[in-house]
């Protein structure tokens, strides 16, 4: 119940406060969101398989976001930021869809 309350409070605060992202951080925001979604979908899968661990989730969440941002930053420094951004999105997207498929198979037994 606490995560749902936290989600509602966070979404409400975001809608009311309408925070802005500094221009220098804007290229990293979509990558950070995709990395965070990967961790969340993985946590939902682990929860369904009854092997969820909150410490693993927090570490996965933070490390996914940091590693993805570092890869994009490195790509920017090398002049290939958009290509590495695309690569990160593809890899994390594949993980998200694989976890979603596992969740769907578990729910529908198919």
C-alpha cells in the first residue's frame, strides 16, 4: 500500500509543481526513465515469482539509471551520443518486453 501512496503523491506533486529539467540534463532524462522502468518491470516480475527483495530492487534501480546515464554521457563525449542512446534504449527495451512477457505468461498461464 505504501508504494501506491508514494506513486500517487509523486504524480500529484509532479503535476502541481511542474518541475523543469535543466537543458544540460535533458538528453539523459529519457534514458533514465527507460532504465528506471526496466528496474520496476523486473521488480514486478520478481514479485510475481515470489522472489522480490527490496534491497536488490533499490540497487538495481539506482545502478540502471547511473549506468545508462554514464553510457550516454560517454557517447556524448565521444561524439556518438545519439547512437549510444539508441543502443541503451534498445537493450533496456528488450529487457522490459522480456519481463513483461514473463509476467503475462505467469498471469495467463500461457
